[in-house]
C-alpha cells in the first residue's frame, strides 16, 4: 500500500471499505500523500499512464526517469549551464533541458489540466459503476483538490484560476466526500459554508445537476430534460444533434441515454449523508422541480434563452407525460446507444475527451452490465486521462497533447535554425518517427452513419487511437514533417501519398466563409446557441471559424504547395484565398484578433500575422499588418514583456496581467513575422525571456495559457519551452544573434 505521511485508514488499506453499491475506495480521515518517489510514467506509442509501485522490488526494477521527476516536481540534480549571453545560446540551454523530457516514443507529455469539473465526472462514473478506486489514486486526487481550493472562501471555480462557483464547489465537495474526506475536516466545513452561501447545490448548472441526479443526491425532477428523441430527427432538421459542435453532441449523447433511463445509483449511507450536506435545507423538503432553472449568478455565463426555457417546459409538462410513448422512448434509447457504441468502437473506448468518456462508461454499465466487455474496456482506458504532479492527481483535458506539442517543438527548433545541428538531430528524428506513427491512415467505419468527419491522412490532437481529425493539429504536424523531411540528413518517413491524404482531408474542412473550424466544418447555424443548456460555457453549440485554425491551414497549404506545386493546385489556391479573406475580415477595428484556443488577443494576433507573412504581407506593404503591430506594442509592459489575463477571453476586451514568457514570445513572433522595423521593443522582450531562464535551461511555470468555450482555462506547460525557443531562435536569425545580457 501507499507509503503516506500522517495517514489513518479504516482497516487494511489493501482491502479498502466497500460501499453498498460495490465501489471500493480508501477511507481517509486526514490529509495524506503517497510516497511520490514511487510514481512512474509510462508512454506506450503515445498511450500515457501513471503507475504506483507497491514493492521495493518494483522500485528497483523501474527507476524514475528525468521526465518522471520533472513531472512530479522532484529535484533533477542537473548541472548548471553556462550563463547565456545571446538568444541562441539561451535556446541551446533550453533544448539541453527540454530534450531530457522527450519520451521513448519520441513525443513530449505534460499536464493538460485547468478545468475543475473533469476529475469529479471521472470519480462519479467509477463510483456508480462499482469500479474500484485504488488508494494511491484516491489519496492523490484528494490532495490535488485541496491544493486547488480557493483559500479566501473555501470554494472551487470552473477552472484553476477562477473564482468560486456553485458548479466547481458542488462537484468538488461531493467528489471529496466520495474519496474519503470527512465532513468535519475544517476545509470541508469552509467549502460547505461557501456552497451554502451560493445557495446550495440547487444553484448548480445543468451538468452539475445531471451528475447529482445520477448519484441520487438530487431528484431527476430538478434536472432539465436531455431528450434522446432529438437523435431521431431527420438530418435536414436545423436543430438535429449531428449539426452541433462535436464536444457538445458527444456529451449530450450519453447524457440523453442516461436521462431517459432515469438511472440512479443505489443509495449508500454516505450518499444519504451528502444529501443533507449540500443544500441549505433538508433534502426531503426541497421541491426540486422548482429549481430546474436555478443557477448561481457566478455560473450563469450563458443564461438560458426564453426559447430553451419554453422548449424545456413543453418537454416536462406535455411531451414526457402525454406524448412520449414507450415505442418512441425505446427507439430513441436504442439509436442513441448504438451511436455511443460506435464512438467507443471508433476510438477503442478512449473516446473524444474526459467528459463524454465517463458518461459512456455509465451508459455501457446500464445497457451492457457490470461484467460486459464495454465496461471492462472503459475501465482500462479511463486512466489515460489521469495526470500526476507535485500537487496530486488531476484529470487532463484530453488523453494528452502528444501530437500537438511534438509538432510545435519540431517547428520551433527548425525556425531557430538548429535542425541541422548534429546535437539535436537524434531528438528531432525520433520526434519525426512519432508523427509518422501517429498519422491516421483510415476513415471511421460507416463514418456517415455516426456523423464523423473524414480523417484519412489527418493527425489527432493527442493520438491516432483517439482518432479525431483536428484542422490545426493536422496542419502543424504536416508542417513539422515537411520541414524535417526537406532538411538534409533526415529520412523520409511520411511519403507523398500520405501528405496528399492530409491535404485531401484538410480541404474538406473549409467553411463557406473561407475560415476553418476545429474538428469539422460548421454544420449548423449560430442560432443553435439559443439551445445552449450548459450555462457555464459560451459558443459551444456549433463549430466556428477560428483565426488560429485558419492560419494553421494557410501556412500548411503554402508550405505544401512550395514542395508539391501541382497537386490540387486550383483547389489549394481557392482555399487560400477564402481563408485569407476570412482572417482579414475577422480583424477588429483596433487591429487585434480574438483567440479562442489561447489567451487571447496575443495568441490570435500571432497566428493571423503568420498568415499574412506567408503571402508576403508585412508592415511595409499592409496597413492591416501595421495596425496589428501597433496593437501589440500598445500592450507591451514596462519590463518589456506582454501579459494578458484570461478575463479577456470572457469579456472580449484585452485585460492586462503581469508579463508572461509565453505571451511575450507570442507577441514578438507576431512582430517579427510582420517584419516590424523597430528592433528595440522586440529586443526588450527577448531580454525579459532570457533573464527568466533558470541556470539548468528551464523556465518556470507561470499563468494558465489556454482556453476553450470562452470561459474555461486550460494549461499548456510545454508552451514555456516551445514558444521561447521559437521566438529567440527567430530573433537570432533575423538580427544576427547579438549579445543581450
């Protein structure tokens, strides 16, 4: 069992308490930790899992790697490097450090956390499906959640930097209780006080209420409908779910099946106790149906429209009691579960992300039973979302960032002019091998039936097994491959026919606007946001055009055409014209672009300027580029850096924060590709980046870098290596690598 400090277990920790519903979890009475020296990270062709070693023999047989120790925040005992004076020597030091973190398959890994609602969903699914929760995982999850508690009020937010909300506090409080935290723990007392101050769990948004109903601590009458009958609508209907954004429809899918079944896990004494802790009045006295639309103002980022409220009223009071026949219900449940099964098969049960994956597990548990293959396979795959760090264990936003980060690192080294350096060739060759291995080689089985986008030749954000086409990941991976394969000394792993497949898939993803979305072209109207039932997210119902995705495709198509000028020449030219037209149109009056996947205007502006640079538009010949550079410079801070708060993602207005090396790198990359004529502000930024580098070559983690759906922040820790390497390398190539320090 885990070696812990100040740990009190009830009974044998190797045979933890079994709840009445069959779920096993260690009963923990006070703050504990495992022996962090016993954790190991395993990467098998991109499939990433953490393992806790129980015996001394296992520890000796499997030593901790440098990457393990770095991820866990342990001392690396690396030698101090010579203090760099030039940008390129800073890059060399950074690569000396970062190369040690490359994993055996050739990729890089990192924490991809931030959203606080992911871990509770995972544990809730384990709990209701009688999946044993190993004590080391329970201990470290509990430790992470307490580490991320807002100390000022005791609550938790939607994400790690957010203020306390009813959603974050309800979900985290309940999951801590299931993981063994005592209701008398002073931190839990404070959390409960905050939850009550927010109005109790009845003020949680729809996704919180759904899980509480599954756990039996809220009645289904308090949950707005999730009708699986929508999946029976003909495809031509404007609100048919196949038109929704992929993440929204893949969450709605298992939710609708579970809702239709009104599944409730058997009540245990613990769940009965939680019932009385999370409300401001006794559970039995609450009229839950009166709280279907109750949402805390802190959570109500996207209030329900009157159209959705009316739709829900009709479902609750007319459709469900009078019109919904058993025949319709069965048809809807059967078809929705068939689609769930197709999602599981197409991803070998990895599923799209850690929101729909736990829900699919619950659906399979209901439909197939405890001992089924589907439940067994889900249990095997869910640990791939787990991540262990110095604060404890969290749930990543996907099953990793393997392809995405590896592609960017290759590009950064190439941009720095170091791809031909013999010192880095083995590292880059191994990374190239990884990208070759991760290209998706076939489309989904019956892709039209399960509404999947063409994917042959594409790259997924994480791994080919997850298997979802992403426009920008495909573009960045393809650029990385072409950069290395056209550099002397590198083998050709991805041949022309496979690059052609990637181009063929990319060209299917352009919207009528000319822009590119993320997973697939936009399928429905923005008016579908009137049916956004999630409350805490914005722009979630359909795909949208993004300057970042559009730029990734533009730059990939330009590089491809340089080496393959005749392949689909007319189609590529048309796609480029449309994408550039969209990016120009998306520019705001102040010269900025709103970024949807990184924070925020800094991220969007960097990408847009790269698009224009690829077609020769610079400060010297383009007023729009000049205006964009002026916007960047108006935000430069006194220390030479840039720092942008996540609040800008929520409000659509640039919000300053202290300088961040990642955002500073984004800004000067944009200025340099735009050929901004004044070196001085760029050099000031370079100096800031260089001075923040540690003596061993690393940079320390600063603020959160990423975002999705306007309101949820997510971490990209490898960005603090990738983009400074690219920015400093570009500076050295452009200005002759002068001494800065």
